[in-house]
């Protein structure tokens, strides 16, 4: 069974750009933004941004996003 959120992002990418991969890119960008926002509660802004970029390098390179 597929998760509905993943399908919605794929459909959004397909509808807006014609490529489902755009939905994966959008979901990874939102994930990194949420992680950075969460880390700002505990760390200085520079470290929080670095944490978001680390998540992007780990999660953004996967095939499923």
C-alpha cells in the first residue's frame, strides 16, 4: 500500500510541471525547511541551516525522496 502523501506530491508535480520528480523535489524542500525550523529552537541559525543542508544531502539523494 502506498502512502497518500507521497502520491499527492507526485500528482502535484505531474500536474504543475509534467514531471512527477518535481513533486519529490518539493517534498524534500519542505522536509528540509521543517527540519531547519525545528533546529532553530535549539541551535543558532547557522547551525540550524547546516542541519537542514545535511538532511538535504542525505534525503535528497535517495530515489524516493
